[in-house]
């Protein structure tokens, strides 16, 4: 997944996961409920 996986977020209000980067722009809010509250998704690697 590379760089895209580092931009995953979980919405703090509705709980869906979304990416903060699309092909055309940077997204700073939830695409569904428009909340700006989010948590970064912890990424696990093979070494963990």
C-alpha cells in the first residue's frame, strides 16, 4: 500500500475509515459527516 496507507484516518464522530489524500486534493474532513475530528490509523508492519 505504501504512502496511501499512511494517510488513513478514522472519523472521530461516525467511525468510518477514510484516506486524507485523494488524487486531486487533500481531504481534511470526513467525507460522510464532514467532521474534522479523526484519529490516525496505527499501521502494522511485518516486523511488529
